[in-house]
């Protein structure tokens, strides 16, 4: 198929960027979206032009490196899908496709389609852990039974890949879905309850410091999340935050 | 013994590690604060090691090429992690895990290392649960297990099809706790380009900041390489796009011996190649073989009709299907080890029974499992006389709960519903058992330079069993390196900080800068990918699932020529003083072009078949691997001497005192 790509090109963080047209031909429906960009880059390379830089690594939807705002949607038109798992069969011959970086104050552009998501790391560093030493000298793994329902729900939250689609989808560039997923994972487990209050306070504080916006319950994050993290996690985080604030 | 001293402690197998820990030197907490450690790679091995070193009090610097440690490729491991907990009461024990691993590795791994791995396996699970890793549980609230290939017990712990992700996020969280305390400084989007030795000891690295292009010097008292495997030498593999051998290869060039490069794991259940545009291959977890049955049509004409789209696999009755693993290996059936399953698939496809357009695929079918689970659920939920549809619906529910994300991934890529039509799968390069040679301390032949996880060679012999990579990565990082490195560093308490303005750092930095300049000044005929794909073709055709002397000799010659062509004609657009992904790729492919040749040379030297290394000249009448214990019961450790063709082979002879060497049989 033939496509007209409009891709954001930006030399570095300081230079102003712009959309550039790249017509492309010979795209097969079985190609992934990133393989389509590989084809474009090989063409640019052959012409002696600089390829389009974009983040990607595992290409199986789990590492969270790939991003891209495709036709205005994080990870493109498909649901529960990362850009690397999006296939060209979702597009038609003659389509125009806008490809931009994830946009948020807390995700500054590094180059072209690559953004800096280290703000996510700093939120995790503020409290996204259980403070046990890694000696292995803990209690036996089966010493504390955990209801399957809670373990499963904890796991659902733990599947967050930290891609930032929730932020890119949100008109406020809020990171509440991301932050609440980690808080929920631990809040649902007895091991995580011990530091629950301190954790939620520290992580929310860092989230605000990074310049992410507030949640106004539009639910766009839930729709775009490639791992299907539920809006209920934000509600749980709010409850945790309220009870931490009143306890303190 | 030669110049390779494995430093295996004396005493009975089961007491070696305990005795070792009692005998080593310790560093007191105040002195640990004066000692720096560099960890390259932040996957399961590197992440867990870095967190533990920092927790003990050392100053740690971590390096990863990704934008966050959380994205290391350990994250993509799906099926599970083994541990000899015997929660199922099915006869498991440390000895049995040890035995299965040595046998699974086709008797080419070190007894003492493997036993230690089995010994600490239980602790890993305790540790991860304490860290909040949400493993799958039974309704009673206790941990669930499943089975993996090559064993007769259920010892695999899992978190849906995302076990690697959960364990990595656990290690990442442990790292974050130490970053928050200021004990780890994380250098993300940084790539190690070389190792610096001072007085023969590893004392630092030269790294490139991948955003600014700056070349940086970092010093430490010890350097841990946990930079993963080299499967991407095949271009197409299940590895991440960025996975590379650079850190290990640079260390090799500085004196670390490289062991068993030809031991590669070709994983049997991956999504088949669909076209020339393909950039990587996707694994479908081995756990699927718990419930999926592998087959091809019995009749060649049926296979042909399916290939041409004239027939659907569901039209074939049970009698018309050849469940070839169940037929050939009745004892282990669909759960034979990976190397055996892969070769069996290749054998059927080569014989003309392949089922996709290219003839390079077999079926993985869940029909029986859906029916079995459906009937069980109907009984549990009290449906009397359930309809066939109800049974299917209930059964699909269970299969979805167990493997839902894998089924979804398959559907996204192939555009077919695997609940209805059987999956098509084919073997693909997945893991490399070879790696830097290490002794019992996980130290390479360079003092102070350690290798952990997939980057070392030590535990899996010639074939790794499923769910053992996660176990080894975390064992090395959480429980082994923290002891062994302490013993080494106890001699460094008076050393003080290592300066980076020395002649040694000057010289290595110059080498790095020269190399980048040379890459940037290629004549510009072809892209990096052009060379990488060519290398991949040579490797897959001549060093893949089966090898022979003629092909290997050709491969050596072709790779060597391709390497010269690359250095003369590669084209890298842009500049080196900023973010440049083509330059990053070029450095990695340059190393693969050396490693690939050594790989072929190693395979040519090993005149036997064992595990993942199958030499066509050495097989039984039934087509099974034919080992030669008399002549090849050793680890091949290669010393760098300039060009791969000049590399010198050193042998570490393997001694089996606790296991009787047998022909591996899964019949």
C-alpha cells in the first residue's frame, strides 16, 4: 500500500521541530508499524538523509520503550496494543498518517520522536518498592497466603509497562494512572501494606514535582493504556492518599 | 587444568557453597563505603546485583543502553522461574533440579555451579514474594506451579505470561530503593564501549552517553558485566532490537576468555517468519506446551493442501494428525527439552510436512486442553449434561486465564484466532548458553571483571531448560556475586578511589574514539542493517539448528569477508556528537561480525553433537545427538589474539563426581 506520512522532526531538545512529509510505497499489511518505519529509514539512509529516530526495543509489547502519537492517539488506533504490535493491516492504501512524539511538559523531546521519560523513573524511586533487603532470608514464600482475587488484581496493576501512553492521552498530561498502578499493586498485597501510607504520599509528591497535571476523570488514559490498567486504580490511589493524609 | 582454574571448593557437592561462604573474606561496613562497583546491564542479573551491592554498602554505578533499567530484555521472559520448593509434593529436591539441569544441558555444565544454583533457587521465590512480586496463586492463597520442558515435576512459578516482567520490576524496585538512598547512580542511555585495565585488573569502563555522544570515563574497584546474550548475531531472534554482545566482546578483546560460543538455543515455539521486512521474532512461551499439542498432518498431500490454503487444519481428524513429539518421545511427549523439540520440528518440515506458505511451521493445538478444562469446570460448577459449546466456553476461559496475553499477542501478529485455529509455530534463536568464561566466583579471566546471567557461560551447558534463565540471573545477582565479589574486594580496602586521569584510561579512550571515527568514515555504500542481515543469513544457514564441517568452513570465510566489506563500506549518516542510532547499531554489528566467526570456529572444533549444538556428522541412526564424552567433555574457552581465526583454544575439563554420564533420553 501507498501512504503519506507526516512525521515530527526535531534536531534536539533546544531546536524547534516541524512535521515533514514522507510519501512511502510498497507497505505490506503484515508489517508492524515500526517495520514500516524501518523501511522508511532504509530509504532515507540510501538517499543520504538522516533516519527518523524513535524509541523501540523488545518489539513484543512488553518493554514499554516504543511510544508515538499516531493520528493523535498514543500507540495508534488499535486498543490494548503498543506501537510495536500495531500492524499495517489496520491502515488502508492512500492513508495519511501523522506521527508525533508523546507530548507532555514532563516528557521533553530529545530528538525526533524520542522523548525523555525519566520522570517516571523518579516517581518509582520516590516509593515504588517494598523496603526489604535482598538477602533472601525472609519468611517462606507460602507463609502468608494471599487471596487469589487480590493477587490477580495486584498482577493486573503490575503489568504496567511504563510507556507513558496514559500521560500522552490525557488533556492534563496527568500521570495518575501510571502512579496508581504501582500503588495499587502493593496496596493489594499484605507485604505492601506496611509502608502503604508513606509510599502513596512520596510517590504523589514526586508526581506533582515532575510537572504532571491533575486527573479530571476523562478516562482517556484507560482507553489508551496498552495493558488495560483500570481507572479504578486511580480511585484506589485517591483512597490510599486520603487515608494516609488523615492518619498522618 | 591448564591455565583455567575453576576454583571449585573442595568437599561434598551439597556442602561446597556453605563451606565457601564460611571461608571467604568479608569487608566491614565502613570499608564497603570506600569501594566502587560498576554494573553494566540492568536486567535480572545486573539489576539484582546492583541493588544488593548498594544495600550492602558499596557505591554502585549502573549502565544500560535503554532509557530506564526497567526496559532490559529480561522483561520479555514469559513462562516462569524454576525453584526446588517441592510445594507440589511431586518429588522435587535440590538434587533433582541440579540433575535435570545438568542432564538438560547434555552434560556440558559444571556440577558445582549448577548445584549452587539449585540450592539458592528456593530463596529467590521467598525474596521475590517479600518484594511484592505477584506470582500466580491457587484459590487457597498459596503459590501455583506449572511444568516446563525436560522435567517430570511442577516446579515453575509464574506471573501469567509475564514472569520476566514481574521479576525485573522487582529488581528494578530494589534498585530504585537504593537510587533513592543515593547508593546507586544510574547511567541510563549509556553504552559501555570498552573495559579499562590497570595493573592487570578491571578498574573501569569507557562509556558513551547515547544522548549527547560524549565519551565518558568511569572507574571502580570491580566491574560486573551483566549485559545479556548474543542471539542477535543471527539478526532475527527473540532478543530485543538493541540486545548486543559489545560489553562482553570488549572484555574478551581485553583478555577475558569467551566460552562455548557455539552453544545457542533455538526455541521451538516462536511465531514463524512472515516476510523479508521482518525485524525480529516473537516467542510463544514454552508454558504453552503444558497444554498445547504439537502436530503436522500424517499425509504429505494434506500438508500440501493446508499450505495452499485448500484445507483447514481443523478438518483433519485425530487419526490424520501426527503428534510427532508424543510419537517419538512417549515419556516426555510435548515437554521434551527445547533443542529436541526444535530439531523434531525441523525434521518434519524438511521432510515436507510444514504447514504454512513457506513450509516452515508446525501446529500447536489447544483443542484437547480446552475440552479437558471445560469438562473439569462444568463439573466444578455443577453443570449436568453441559453442551459442547458450554464446555468449549468454560475451557477457553481457563486457557485465557493461563495464557491470555500470549494468545492476544499471537492474534495481533498473525491475524488469526488461536482459540479456533491451531497456532503455527517454528523454532527461532532465543538464548545463548555460551558467554564469558567464569570461575566458581563468576570472575572472568580478568581479575576484578565478573560476568553474570546470560553473559556468562556457567550453568546451562549445551542447552538451557525452560524457566532456568530467570533463576540463574537472579541467583547470580542476589545471592552469589554479593559473596564472591566481597572476597575479591576485601583486598581493596586500602586502595582508595581509582583515578580516571591515568595513562590506562587515556589509551583506552583513544582506542574508543579511533574506532568511532573509523566507523563514521566508511565509504557509505550500504547501511548497517544490510550487513547485519547478511551476517544473519550466514549464521542461520550454516551455524543454525544443524551444522556440518563444510558449511562451517564456508561461514568462517564468508563472515571474515563480510567484516572487511563492512569496515570499508558501511554508511552511517549524521554525526557522532549526538543521538545517532545508526552509529549505535554499527558498533554492535561490528562486534557480531567478529563473534560470528569465532562461533563458527568453535562449532567446527567441536566434533560431536550435544544440546543445541548439532553436527550432522555426529548423530545416531534415529537422528538423535551423538555426544563424544571421551574427546569433548570440556568447556571451550577462547583467548583473543587479534583476528578470530587466530583465537587460541583452552580447555576446562569437566568432572562429574555426582552424576553418571548417560545418553540423554526423553523416550
